[in-house]
């Protein structure tokens, strides 16, 4: 439950920053991934915390 709350909060926080123009979404063709940059800081990318991995719980018996 803790990780779900964190993911929802992070998503809402990022959405609000994009809506207010504080962040832009960019696509990196080398890694085929999307990221966020700060347009006010010469498109300086922001580093997000890693998403949780459910791998150790997914196959638990």
C-alpha cells in the first residue's frame, strides 16, 4: 500500500508541474524512454526515484 501511495503522489506531482510549465516531457531516442526536463534550467533533466519492483513478491508461494 505504501508504494501505491507513493506512485500516485509522484504521478500527481509530475502532472501538476507539467501543467504549470515547470517541467517538459521529452523522448530520448537512444534509450526509447520518456523523461522530464526543466525548461528554465537549460532543459536540465530531473532524476526521479526508481519505481518499485514487485519481482521479489510476484512469484512468492
